[in-house]
C-alpha cells in the first residue's frame, strides 16, 4: 500500500532532500578527482635533470583541479542551502503530459467558506470501512504516515482495500497554511509525486472549488496503482486507488471523493 503522507512542509522532508543533494555533490567531487588523476601526475621525467620541471607541472595541475573542485563544491552548497536546487517533477514524472484542463481559479479556493470535512459512507462503488474493519487497516499504516485524517474504502476490485483517502485541513493543522498558498501549491504537488516516485503525472480539472488536482502511477508491493492529490488554499487531499488503471477515470473518482468528503457553503 502506498504511503500517501509525503509531507513537503516537514523539516525531515527538507533535510532528506538536502542530504540527498549533498551525497550527489560528494560523488561528483570524488569522480572529478579520480578521473583527473593521470592528468594531474603530469609527464614522466626524461631524466634526473627533468624532475624539477615535471614536479612543477604536477603541482600546478593539482592546484588547478583543487580549484575546480572548490568552485564546484561552493556552487553546489549555495544551490542546496539558498534555493530549491532540486526539481523533483522532472525526475518523478519524465513522461508527464500537459494538463488536461485547469480550473478557472487554478490556485485559490473561495475566500469565505464554512465547511464540514468527513468521510462519506459511500462514494460511487466505494464503501467506507468503519469500526473494527477500519481499525484493522489503520494499524497497518506507519505512524509517520498518519497526517490529517484518513479513511479506508472497499472498492470494485478484488483486494480488501479499494481506496485510501487522506485529508489535511487548515482547521486541524495551522502549519498547513504555509504550503497551501497560491504560490506554493504547484511545488507541493511536484514534491508529493516525487516522494511517491510517481510516473506519468498529469494535471486535471480540479472541480468547482478550484485549486490543483493531479494523478499519476506508482509501483508498490502489490503492483501498479493510481494516486491522486489535490490542494487548494485550505485543504490537502490524497487518494490511492488500488485497482484503477486509468488516470482520467481516477481523476473523476478523486473529484467524487473530494465533493463527497467536503461539504461547503457560502457564508
């Protein structure tokens, strides 16, 4: 089962990205040093009288390589600690398509709303697990993945779980407002799908409440499945569909879950 709670706002997530980039930088520095080893040694001396000249060449070339390594290290460290320096969307979704459609209010939700967020007993062919059934599956989810609220649904497939829904809301987590600003939503989705190692990530129409919605394929122990995620100024939702094979159909199901789980009304 895919862990949907990749939290782009967490300190551990940021630290993990930084450590990964530092390792790549270290490997690059070692590689440059090893590859230039022969060149740094310089030419072999023709005789005793030529040792001083060839030694000077070797020292000069060594200093040049050290200077290059220093420049690479400085540029890499500056990139890691002062900017994003890491663009996960390109790696996580190399075959990403252009958005199918984008909501007119692509980055914002209605400014003044009142709402109730709770799991719907049924969403299409999906039935909510409750009581002992739900508790059984919740015990299987690592504590680190339990962000916001989560629910499990039976589905049309043969597996015991057809859908896993997770929703975070600013009402429950004030820190969420830091990643749901209009400027941050695109990066949040990119980071989430990168953390999930998703492929063919595609943007879809986000529905009447705006924001952004994307779906992609992920590979887990049980095989290939679809994961969708949506975000607006107040909500961060993720949905794993265990038996779905079509991204477009999964996006429609995600909108059904979004509408059924979140009831809004203008104040």
